[in-house]
């Protein structure tokens, strides 16, 4: 915020002018008379709820979508193909990570830079430029000859950004481009954006991430239902104004006034013992209580992603085991997806293209498909019970406020955010005990997020549990019961959800905290201590249980695996009122009703 | 972070350079070659190799034609390649009979233009009507099969006079080999152009290419034109092979070429493929036939051959499942180094199979094999004089061993140079050098002299 500067309004020229543009996709109204203008040398955000047409507007400006009516003038011209817009000096980074997996990094970065038969830059210079650019952007050296298919998603995203930058654009359009980037990378991207802005480039940012937007934008245009509803100047850009414009009503603080749900007891829904995600990492234990929302955070590739996948049975752990309790408290293992479904664990992925939607099926089928088997009719014939499923569909669609035309429409007819809502609806429709969400808010607007939090909160208050991985720290505030930060494939620190400050979590993500949260009150332990004395602080009563030596040996011999003995309960967060520590006496009555004091308690 | 020393910089770079998809074709090639030579040493004569080249070249060129269009993505597997070859073949024969095509240059131009024209129509339908390429090619297959029978109802006719002797296959250096080498070299030259980069980017992800401003329509048409030219060359080689016209024989090339393409490690989804793999795939198919022909299956010979094709294709596809595992451990697999290493081993086997041990001395029945190796290993420790035949063998083997060592050292050196440099384009040059080495060896066979690494049996 400190580096942002006020742009003198009169001195700059307008580079992008869009006047009352309309764009229809069949019956869907994507843009309905939207106008937009941007100047040279500013970072201009395009904001709005899901399906408000901001991605469509970005595509119109970048020249890959022809408009139905209205006028588009970009640098005085109206490009109609990507090649033309590139020649004009417009570079676009799209929401999808568009890279050619079979080609090298250098070829991918210079994609489209060549003429048909001749190269614009000699091979060596191109390779050197690609290597330098990737080192600068990604913060680590990348082999420019490497095949892109061998790189992780974050680096692929950088390749698309680098591709836009090598064209030295006059107008740079970033459509949700920081979605696959972690906090550190986003900072580097912002630095680059500011440098471009100072060089006179128009930078257009389409984003859902309000916090980022507030920090980076010089101006913001808010869209609602395909129209522009307001332009905010730098000084006016804040969460309250944006939300008011986006929703068309003054929503005030949003979910800020609510408190994070707290588990009522020490009853556990899941436990994990000795988890290791990759060779060489430290094993750790994890307990999930009923009625709590556990936020999972971490920098890219630090194991948090693997953690939620292992919990949901999507991917196997390197070592260790995950167990889930049913309603009677019987534990069963979670090793495969099948076992996870049996244990009533639902998994919702943020990567909807790869792990979520069935693109060629309808909205209805996409949401209730997992219930087909459960709600079947006519015994072995297994006829789909459409009325019951229809009711389920209606309920979830209303709860999540999914915008759709007809429920038989293909799911791809929905906007990205609405597709995500359908997936979350699918998770809820299965009536799970535990719902595991892997960055579900990627590509969802603020209104839907608020709705999602509400749903998840009432879900948790019913005594069920939520594991919520997110790359946006703001999402955890007043929402998560506790937040676990991963680093190097294991929990690095944990925080109580009440009074959570993003700064703490950030520090932990970068390894700047002492990790004291793990041992304190949050039920995550690194392995290695084998104390027999267990102390748990719960409900203000301090209980110390000491198992007599004789009994312990008997127990040891009776139950062969030491696993059950070593079990420790999750300490519950401490509550302000402290009672005196109490010692419990074991008292027995014999057949005559005489009292036997326990051995020396 | 910024002040990393150069040495660690190299090792800490992210990503692997090449993928090990050539692993399977190379392994299969040498396994089959060794087996074929052991079964029938005649393969390694000038006439044997010459005949092999004549038979395999149409298939290799047909595979090139498929490769060029399949790289362009969208699952373009041109099923009509076989009938297209047949079409060019029968029209060539009929036009020649009508006295129109006499000049060799005109014949070549006609064949390539006919193939290219067909592929142009194919490309335009795929691009503008937006039909799946596989459907278009299937229609083409059916249509051309019928048209061929209309043009030439039964096999017959005469090939143009100038190619009358091309199909004899008595020596390695036939005009067919020249066509094959020129076609291969042309593709390798093409890989250095920007157009090829566009083609691969488009094949790998068409949307990415389109949104970055790659002219995908032009590139797709270009890929099909190249494919058509290869198909025309394949048809000429096919005509030379059968020296006449045949409306139905060409059709069999469809299945063979698709099998060869997949065996060669190309991706049917697009973006990956090359002449090295495609040629190996086609040669592998030929070697399977060759190996099986050394057994006598009687009436069911062709069924056994087809069974073997299918089995080996499925097995090699199953083994490609291992590739992600291999990729995890070997970041930069070098197909070339692997090729050279196996080549040296197989050269040894070829020498063993074809070496005329009787020529070494008057002792005719020498026991070759492991025993010989042991003698060769232990003899330096013996003080006594070696027997004359051992001495002769050693004298004959000396240059061979030297040649093999030199070859490996050169390959390792080139590999290291390639790995350390920032250039990616040495590989085609190395392939050319390797090809020239092989050519030199073949020339040596023809001249009857003892070449450094291939020995001919009479």
C-alpha cells in the first residue's frame, strides 16, 4: 500500500474503452450493457460476484470473444483474435493454466511470439531470457529446457504469466492469475505489477480475493449481473464499499460478527497416528473432534494438500494410519476412497476441472450422483429415485444459492463459482459426518463464501466436523475453531480460532513462530514422547489418571498392540474459569457393600 | 537465494528435460534385432539388408505421415493412410499406362501433390466443419477403398520404367534408401523451424496455443500437407516394391502404420512424436514379421504374425505404465545414450552370429561363446604363446573393441556436453552423425572390406 501512488486523472489517456457491451451465451446473459474504461499506468481491478460477467469482460477486452452489441476500443482498435490483440500489445493470463505439457519451458514462454516460419529471437537468447525471467518470477531457477509436464502447478502458472510479460504488453490482463500462487509468490507478482504500472502499462486484474485487491488496485470497477455498478477510486476501495456495490445492499461486516464454532466435548470424529507424507518427514498425530472446524494452511507444497487428501482417503499416506469413528464410536480405517465414503467422509476439491465435475453431465446429475446407490428403488433393479433426489437437489441448491437455468442443463453452462457450489452441494448431499474441503473457495465470490461459511458453521454445530484447507488466511477468521499450519510435511504450529490474527499464521507459514501451539491445547503432537502420565485439561477440571504398575502390565499383555495404550485424548481449549485440580479416587464396593479404597491414590 | 554458486544452480533447477518414451521402442528394437540375427544371420548381408530396406521403407514413410498429423493434436489418427497409398499407387499406374507420367520428377511431384491435396481437404473439413478427425479419416478410408477398386479393379499394370529395378533389393544403396534418408533429413530440418514449435505447442494444448496468438488454422493445415507429402513418398516406395498396381494391398498399411506409430512412443493425443521413434516402430514391426518367418507355421503364418503384433503392442503399452516410475528416478533420460549402449551389445551378438570363424585358420570347428571369452580374459596372464587362431581372433577383434570403446566414449561425451549446455538442439546433429556411421558400415559391407564394426558373412 505504501508504494501505491495517486494517479493524476487528467494527465493520462484512456487505453481501454468499452461502451454498453452486451454478450449472450444462449439464454444466459453474461454482459448486459457493461461499460468500462482504464487508463495507461494504473492497476485497475474488475470485481464482482460469481457469474457477474467479469471473466467475460476480460475476454472481450483481450479480443477472444466477439460482442453482440456495443463498442470496444482498445488502444483505438478492436481486435478479434488473440493474434491481433497480441500484435496490439495486449497480453492476457487466463484463469485456466494454459500450458503445453509436452513442450519445453522456453517454448511455452515464447508461445505465440514467433511469426509462422521464422523465430523472432535466436535460440540461445530465448533460452537465457526464459531462464532469467523464471528465476525472477518464481524465485527459484527452472531449467528452460525442461518439459513443462514435469513441473508443479505453481510453476506452470508462472509460465503463463511469464508468457504474458515477454510480449512487453501495453495492456496486461490478469484473470484470477494468483489462484494457483502462494502468499510469497503473490507478493512477487504484485511487485512486478507495480513495476509495469510505473512503466505506463495498463494492468487489469480480475479477482475474488478482496484483501489482495484492496492492496494492489488504483481503481476498481464493480460489476453486478452483467452491468457496471460503480467505479471506486483508490481511497474508496475497502471491503465495506466493495461488498455494498457487489451485493447491491449494505451488508456491513458480513460474517465478521459471528464466532467460530467450538466443539462441545472431547468426542472424536477422526484420528490419525504417525502420519508421514513423504520419506524423511517427521511423523505426527492428529485428532479431529466432533463439532469443530479445523483450518489447514501452509505455503505451496508444504504438505497441507497431502494432509487433507490423506484424511479424505483420496491419496495414501507414505506411512501412518487414519481412522474414523462412526456414531457409536467404533473406529474403522480410512485407506481408500471407498472406506472414506463408508466412514461418511465427504471430499470437496477446489480443482473442479480435475477432481470435481463431470463436464458432460447435467447440473442435477453432478450434484446427486453419489446418492444414486443409496436412494435406489426397486431393489436389485436400482431405479434412480428421481423425486427424492429432486428434493435433495432443491434443498442444497437453495441453501447454497446456486444460480442455474434448468437443472438438466450441462454443468459447464454454469460459471466457475456456481460449478464449485454444485460440488460443495454434492458434499453436503451425502450427509457426511466429516467434510474435507480442499481450497473450495477458489473462484467463489464473497456472497457465496459467506453462504458457504454459514452452511459449514451450522454443519459443525450439529456435531459434525469440518477440515478446511485454504490459501486465503482471511477465510479462517471467526470461522475456524483452530488453524493448523503445515511446514515441511508436518504441522508446524497451531492456533486457537478465537482471536486469530492472520499475521501469526503468516509468520508460522514462514517458520517464524516457535511451534508452541502444537503442544499446548490443540491436539497435534509430534511423535516421540511416551509418558504414561496423561494430563488433560478440559472443562476446567483437571484430572490426573495414574495406572498402577500391575494393572498396566496386565493391560500390556492383554492387548497386544501398544497402540491402544498409547492413545491420548485431545486436550480441549482451556476455558477461563479454573477450578482446583482434583484427584480422583478409585473406590470399590465388595459383595457385602463394604467400601474399599483404591490403592494409594 | 540469489547468491547461489553456479554449481548448485545447475542441480537445483526444477523440471526434467526429456521423457523416456523412446525406452520401449529402443529396447524392443535391439531385442528383436538380436533374435533375428541369431535365427537368420542372412539378414546381415548386403542383399538381406537391401531387401529389408525395400520392404520396410513404405511402412516407415506411412508412419511418418501419421506422425506428422497426429502431432497436431485433437486425436488425429489418419486411418485413411492405407487407402491413400493405394489411391496414389493405382492412379500412378493408370496414368502411366495412359502415357501421361513418364518423367521421374513429374511422378514424384504427382504423388506428393495427390497426397497433399487429399490431406488439405481432410484438414479443411476438420477445421471448418469441426468434425472429429477420426470420423473424417474413417470416411476417407471407406471412400478411397471404393474409389481404388473403381480405378483399378484387379491387381495389374506396370510401374514406371525408371523404377523397374528399384524393387529388387539386392544392395543396401538403393534409390529407396535415398528417399527414406531424404524424408528423414527433411523432417529433422523441419524440427528446427518455428513452425514445428508451433505445431508441438498446438498439439499439446490447442487452447493455450490459440489464446497466445499461434495461428492454429495455418499450422494444422501445414501439418496435414506435410503428412500428405510423406504419404505420397510412401506410395512411390510401395509402387516400387510391388512394381505394379494393387487396389487393396495398400489398405493393410493403415493398421500397420497405426501400430508402428504407437509402438514408436508417439502420443495419439498430440504434441509428442518424432522420426526416430516412428522409424523404430516400423522397423520393429518388420523384425517381428522377419523373426516369425524363420519359423514355419504353415497355413496360419499370417494369423500368428497378427497375433504377435497385437500382443507386442499391448505389452509395450502396458510397460509404458512404468514410465512415470522411471521418470521419478531418472530426471534426464537420454534415449541416445541408451541406444548406443544397447547398440554395442547387439553389435557383439551380430558379430558372433555372422563371424566367419573358419576364416581365422585351418582349425574349422572352433567353439565360440563363453569359453572364448574366458580365454580372452585369462590369456594375458599366461606366459606361454597363444594358439594361432586365438592370435588371429585377437588381431581381428582389436579394431572392433577399439571401435566400440570409442563409440561409447563419444556418446557419453556428447551426452555430457548436451546435458551441461544451454542448447537443446544438438540432438538432431547427433542423430545425423550416427546415421552416417551406420551408412559407413553398410558401405563397408558392400565393398567387402572388413569394416570397424560390422563383419559380413559370405
